[in-house]
C-alpha cells in the first residue's frame, strides 16, 4: 500500500513538472499556434452548423407551406438538423494522423498542417525525440514565411513538402506501430528504435533548416541586386 502511494506521488510530481516545463519555450509557442488553429477551425465548424440548421429549417417551412408536415414532420426535421450538426462537429476531431495533403495546397498551409501534426504527435514520443521536435518546431515559423513566397513547383519547396507530408510523418507513424517492449532492441548497426527515431528527426530538422536558409539567402540576394540597380540607375540623377 505504501509503495502504491509512493508511485502515485512520483507520477503526480512527474506530471506537474512536465506541465511546468511545457509552459515555456518551443512547446508553449507550438501550443499557442495549435490553439489559434483550433479556434479558427471551431469558428468554421459553427458557421457550417448554423448554415446547415438554417437550410433544414427553411426547407421544413417551405414544405410545410405546401404540405402540412405536422408534429412528427417537425420533430423529424429537428432530428435531422441535430444529426447533421453532430456529424459536422465530431468530424473535426483530431488524432495523431499524418496531415492530409493535396498538390494544390499552398506552401504556407502545408507548414501549418505539419506544425499541428508534430504538436499532437509530440507526447507519444520519448523525451529525446520530444527535444528534437521542439527544435524543429522553432524552425517552422520562419520556414512558413519563406515558403509562402515560393512557387510550389520550386525544387526546394518540393523537398520541404515531401519531408513534411510524407517522410517525417511516415517515420513517426512507423515508430508508433513498434511495440514499446521492442523499442530498446538494437538493429544490425547497433542502434535502438528510439535512437533511430531521434537521429532521423535530427536529419529531417537539419534538412528543413538548410532549405529555409537557402531560400532566405535567395531573397536576400534578390534584394541586394534590386538595391544596387536602383542606386546605380538613379544615384546621379536629380529626382523632381
């Protein structure tokens, strides 16, 4: 009994300390971004619910003006409206699933969906992997700003999109399918499942960082070229 109480106290202390740690830094920033996305999605859901209920109400009124629907018809319309509203609300529920991507999805929205996925997947990962996710999360805001200005067919943008939509989510999905008892097992190179996850996340983070840096430097070079052109073209001219 004493041991059980001690374990409960330790578990509670660990939970409290983890919550305190997550109030600051990258985790807090990621949580704030996710909250903003959820609030935006909730507003859209409520709008769809309101439109759905309005359409059903107008249809019931229109039918009632032609054919009396009676109490049972009214109740049926109400039940249909509530059922559709429930479907719309619960269809917005989120779990740990790879972001749904289409070729037409803008680069900025691509980064947002990846950011949301990584935030939701973070808690299911071991502590060293969570640290890599936090470092990766810090890169996503500047990456979004850079990618949003780049064409989707840009080779660097394509590499970033593949990493965020396929490779990194696929890595985490495969990790979560490995039974916990086997995650300490060593592969042919003497690397455990947890270690492989951390190393792969670090490689993906480095690749995204290099892409972001390359695109930012291209913007800087274009700005310098434009500035030099204006200086050379108009330096000795008198502007009226």
